[in-house]
C-alpha cells in the first residue's frame, strides 16, 4: 500500500512532521512504513517557462534554438532542444543552469539525478533544458496528460490555464510530496484505505481526524425504479448496494484526482473509472460500474455460478467458473464475477449513458479461493479477500456519487437499492484495565487508556466498562485486543524490561540431543564437516541409487503441491543429499572431502498418509579422497564407543544395498539389531552423480542408537597382574572372514580372554593358492592372580580347536 | 713403595685430566683400577710390605683409589655435560616451519548459531524440545488460532501432503504439543526445520530453520518478554546491542511485536548492511493469545505467557556476514571450513 503525505494531510490537516518523523512514529504505533520516496528528491531549479520564439539550428537538422521566458518579468534564456513537440507559445517545465532532473527522457531514472549546466549544443549556447515527464521522474503511464513523446506541455492542459510563468514547475505537477510505502498487517482491513491510515496518523500525532463529509446526493428519482437486486446466497454476499447514475459524461478527471491515483500507483483513465478507483483507495471498498442498459430485466441477481459455465470478463478473456464461485447476474445472464472482475457484456464504454454503481460485501474466504482458482489477483479481490466491513459499502458508494456530482460526470439518481439482510452491529468488548496493566507489566491510569481508545473512535461505556467497537475494527474482539491498543499508544518502547520471576525451571537439552552432540564431535575429530541438505528430493533419486522396484524405500511421503519434481518427495534415505554435496565438491575440484549430516528421513506408516510418518534422524557420513572402508568403520566404532554402546558389534558383508559396491558393503549390527550400514559407493552410482573417484558412506539410525546409548561408566580397576599373550598365526581359505575367526576367539577364549588383535594378513608367494594367512595376538589376564602357562595354553587350545572346525590351520 | 704409590696416583690423575672422551676414561679406569690394573696389583703386593707398615700403606692405597675414582667421576660428568650440549645444539629445529594440523571437521554455521542460541536460553532455564516436521494441520495452524481458510495460511505458502497433514511452516507448531502435556511453568525453546514453498534464491529457501520460544506461568508480562529478548540480543550480538519492539500482528499472539536490533556493523549509524536504517529485524513475538492457551488446555485466567520465533538462517547470515542463503545448503568445503 502506497499513499502520498498530501493525501493523508487532506484528512489530518494539522499534521506537521518530516517524512522521517512520520515513518518512525507510525511504525511505532503499528502502521509500519517500509520506506518513502520524495518525488522532488532530485528536482532542483525547475520553473514554468514559455517558449517565445523558435529558430532553426544552423548545424543540426534535428535541433532548434528556443527563446524561453523563465520569469514573470520577461527574462528569457536560450535553450537548444531536440524535442519533437516544441512549439511557440508552449508552457513547459524548464530546468535552469545548475539545476537537477531525476532522469533521462528515455525514462531511465538516475540515482541522485542529473545536473544540468550551461553549455553549447553543436556550437550554439544553451542555458538550460525543457523537460519531459520522465525527466521529472514520473512516467507517461501515470501522467496520461503528458504527450506520447517529447516535452510535458502545461499549456495543452486547460487545468493549467492559470499557471504563472516563472513559478515552481515541481509544485505545479504536485511533486513536492512524499510517497510512503506501508506494510499493513492482514488484521487491519481498515488500513488498506487511505482513511484508515489517516485515522491512525491522527491518533499517533494527536491531531484532529477530518474525514470527508459525505453529503446527500441524487435527483428526485428513485434508484429502485431503475433496478432491483436480489441476493440468492446471503452467506457469500452479506450486502449489495446499488446506485444509478444517468446522463454520464465521460471525460478526464481533474488533475488533483489523477495525481493522487498516480501516487498510489493507479493509472488515471477517465472520470468514472477514476472515481471508482479513488473511492476504493480512500475507503478500501472496491466498486464496480455496469452499463445499466446492457442489464436485461434491469435486475441484479447474486448467485453461484453453474459448474462448467464460461464467462468473458471485461479484459476479453474467457474464464471457466464453477458452483463454488459467486456471480453477479441480470435477469438472464452473468454480468460479473463477484468481487473479482466485471463482464465484457456490461462494461462501461464511451457510449454509456446510464450506469449501475455497485458497492457490495462478499465473503473474504470465498473471494480468495475463487481468485486463486481463476488465477485472477485483481485489486478488488485483494481487498475483498481480507473480509470487508459491510457498513462501509453505503458510505463509499455515497462518496462516489458525491464525486460524480462534484466532477459533473453525470446525474445521480436519488436513493439506493440496498439489500442487507443482517446488518452488522457494533461490538461491545468488556474491558478490565487492571488486566491490561498486569499483562503489559505497566501501571497506567484507566482514564489514559480510555483516552487512547477514543482517539481511535473506540468509544467507552463507563457504566458497563465496555469498549464500543465500530464495525470497521474487526480485529478488536476481546480484552487482549484492547491490551494491544493500549500497548501501541502507550508505546512499546516505554514498557519496562523485566525478567520472568516465579518458580525456577531447569535448563536442559534432551538425551537425544546429547548423543547427537557426540556424533558431531566424533565426526569432526575425524575430519568430517557438517553438511545440511533438503528434506525433500526428486523421486529420480531412487533410480540414481539403483533401488529395485519393490524396494520399500520407494514408499515415500509425496508433497501434493511441490515446487517442482526436484523437491517433490520426502526422503526415505539420506543419500541423495550427501552424494549431491560430495559431487558439488568434486565438481569444484575440492580434494579429500569429508561430510556428515544429522537429519531426518520420513518413513510413512501407510500410504496414502493417514497418520504422521516416522521421522528418523540419520547420522550420515560420506567422503572421497584419502582413506578407505576401514577408516570409515573406525569412525563408526569410535562414535558407538563414545555413545556408551557396549556389547557385540558385528558386520555382515551383504547389506543388500544396490547403491553400494557388492563386495564392499556391510550391515552394522549391534547385538541382534541392524543399526546402520556402510560401504563403498557403487561405481554406477558414482557415475550418476558424476563423482570421479571412490567414495564411501556410512548411515547410522539414530533412534536405535539413542535407545542403546548411555553414560553409565563404571571404573573397573587397573590390572594388578600381568597379561599373558600368544601370537596365533594361521592359514585358511581366502573366503573366511576375520569376523568368523574373531567369533571363534571370542567364543572359545575362556574367561581370561582379555583382548585380541589382528596384526598381519597376507596372501601371496609363501601361501598356497586360494589361501591366506592371518595372525592374531591374543592376550589373557586374570584380575586376581598371575596366570600359569598351563591355563593360557588350555585356552589357546580351545581356540585352535574351534578354528580347526572352520578348516583353519596353524601356519607352520 | 710409598713413593711408587704417590707416583702412580699422580700419573693416574694426570692421565684422567688429559683424557678426551668417555672411552679413554674407561681405559684409564681399567689400567689403574681394573683386576689387572696398576693400583690393584699394588694392593696385591701389599703382602710384601713389612707388617708394621701395612696399615699405613693400605690406607694410602685406598686413598689413592678414592682420589682416582673421584677424579674419574668428575671427568665423566664433565664429558656428559659437554656431550649433552653438543647433542642439543645439533638438534636445533626451524620453529617457523609450518605446523602439522590434524584434519578436523567444521560445524555448519546454522548449527553454530543454533548452539549459541541454545546456550543462552538453557542458561535462562529453558528446556530444548523438538516436534515433528511433517505435522498435522491442527498443530501448525488451528491450535495457533489460524482456522481453515484464514488468510495467514496463504501468506505462509504451505506444502501440503494431505488435507490435514502439512510440512510445518513454523516451529510454533511445537507450542500446542508442549502445552497439551506440560503443566506450567513452561519455558522451552523448539528449534527445527520448517518449510515454505518459496523458490530458491539468495534470500529464500523452501526449507529453513526456526527457533520457537514459549514461556507460560502465572504473572508473565509483556515487559518480561521485552527483558528476555533484550538479554538474548545482547548475549548474541554484543553487550551494547539495543532492541526495538514494533507492533505487529500474528494470529497466535496478542499483543504482538516484531523486534529489531541495532545494527552491529555500524552500531546504529546506518550502513549498507542495515539498509541505512541502523536497525535489523530479527524476530517476531508476542503474548500468547488466550484462545491458544485455552485450546491447549491452559486456563488463560490463571496463566499468561509469551512466545517468540527466530529464523536461524537469518541469524547465521547476519552473524557471519554470509551474502547468499544458497551457500548454506551447497556444502562446499571452501565455505564450510571457514566456520
């Protein structure tokens, strides 16, 4: 919403403040000013001048030499111009030597403006410049009185007949003004009109608010003799006011009206359209004008459209409407889409003689949904969808008729046709000033609070302690809304700052978050940096990861209105983001990249979704560059250890992950539960993501890890007796896994088994084909004695026996 | 014999004094004090000395031995000291050579900013809680006084899964969850991902993070809200940070405010960073609407409360002067390693 200061001042005549003061004060009372533009910021030394004489330029065909009178005493200066429309007698804006204009005549605005100096044009002295509307910083679109091309000529416009030569041209164009841009919150429907903002401004600056006095209008005829109105759906249309104007004389609007519309960003068209727009800006009440002669039966019926109905709007477009939408119809046909746009069949043309003015109140939600469905965000719809005050409709239409009479645009027919089955009444809201003080943390007199209310036309009933809320303030419904009114006029800045007292609470983070912190710490210690990727991705990820058609992870939560296919499903596995991030780094030639992410996957319990999906935080690690499978395995184990997860950790070589190298993948099991997987990324997947070297990933399912984790550490003492250690060097089939060997050692090692460690693995010359050798160092210790050789030997025997069952022999 | 002894002693001490190196010293020890050494042989020949002179000569032998040993030891220490000095000198390194840095990962700036915020509020007695990202319409909207078809739903550009399940558009959705199962006093913050259908550009992302704060107790006031957020801003942006509360509108708080902090770059003078205003908008807040309390089973007559919502990315971008939001989700190492 934009509004020039001059328009606000029309209703708050005593307002006297700088643009910055206005901005700050209005913002602090809740009408946020986003910024302002001084129309004259870059306009200096520009006067009204008159072209007295034009001569040809001796050396240039397209230039002429003008003698221009620039003050009342007849002083003239010489200006060379190339403007095609310059003529003797033309009264034009003239920028004098040392002055400034806002931009070029091509419409390009130059920040800070352009300085104009005396100079020579093709050898001929030129002491200034005559200006086009663009050079004055405005556009031809908003100043339709400016010619298609060339200088702005005052003398072509009878409105400027009395302009004095030498007077301020900026003033003449109404440009000594500031335009404010507001951010109006959706609850303050009244402030979508200039009057609403002016009321706030008056209250803010404690000045009188002087709204327009809407006088009675119309001849002795009765509108009801011209037209009848019937509302079929009173839920969607709570009021319909119609007035009739005849003998219409279409003409341009007066300058003051054109200028105000232009400042608000609305293009002036003709008196009737401009009045409609002007009142919409002023009262925030959209109106529509129909050619009454085109309405069959001289009747208006407000009803829902029929499914499949087609309708041509006044912009010539055919629209498909349906029974959810409200239409304005005559006795036979639709003539407008209610609150959105009128029809071509009844629009005002230059030949119109009698028209029906409509000011109605439609259901905001319905208008919003319809305008969305139709893809038509008109100014009217934008206002209606906020939910307007039906009582405003009558005032607004009367104001419009008043302007029609004042501007001589037509003859207003007396009376109005008003269908308003359930008039909206003022609300009464109980007020407890003590509660206001208690909620705000202030101590303010009740009388002062009431003073604030009254400035806003919220009257107070002292007998019942109720605030009487006018219907335009639909945001005030209960005590807390009144607290806000007090707060904003007392001043948010004056409310003290305190800290909550009362019962102390313990600050803490959850156990889950503590485990996540450990994950971060460990990952970072091992050189992994934290990545963050989107929760939604393309279903194409499933193909890129080579998931089989039956794979359960294809069952994803689908967004019904995604930004595009690339963001259309909620991820069921965390690899798309990780691999994309690794690929980005690879593509940018970053070496040795290690990333981790802690974020959710979303697993639907059933599809289509009837309850919320299972959101599981995944700890994902991925890298390329230095390191291999076993480095990553080390990070996983270090994390699990630090998270206090004890018990048996095993790795199954087949994790059934199509996206991993078939010979380099493992399911990670703790006790019997699968808690994650790790492996080298399948070369085909690397290819799809365009990662040109081996990459590794590990994924841990945090909910299970959190459940298993703990900080329950018990000190077990430092061993007092020596450990006995034996090296076992063995030969076995290549296919036997270290995990199998270790399982035997663990199982058969007896109660004194303390630790074992693989220290050598070898395949090659000294070993038979198809075999490999492994050597473990196994140590034993008792907590209460020094073990004897016999005890250790017996344990080793058992281990060897177990190994023999797997066909493993001691290496000789 | 006595003269011979004195001569021997003198000879040994001279040799020790003139010796170079530990090896030579050892040779001298062997030559005089070894099993076949000169002094040892002399001791052996003591039996040839007249019995009455034996004690005197014996004592002289012992004295000579002690003197030689002492001199040997003294000399040994001197050698060792010298040796040590030479060794240390030889081991001199160029301390200005580059450090060997362990490869340590970097935390995401969003997380660093979040941990900072969490630290501040945990210190003030707040519990950090979480809620679902895929959420029922009820918690994301209705329980926050945003009924179906409320215009605020359009402003938030919601991603829908079904008619009543959405991707949460705000972490305020956690409010009702907490209030439904907690008896006041409540002091929580709820960080997490939120989603809005904004196209990706330098200042927008369809997925970002917010931190919701909620305090419910008896006698909670707007001035408590002001004080709490002023503390927060000072902790986060520096002791001299000023805070400005501007009236605003949110359906779930009344009165509501937007909060600006004085620009920490120009200290409020106005710069490009704050677009010349001297202030930077950082969050929205307000007193919890009585309807919201009531819907979640808390009596608004007995309790009041305040709530606030902060955009995490906004804080991270401001604090670390990151000029493009897309950098946060690309995970380029050259970006990440700066944090």
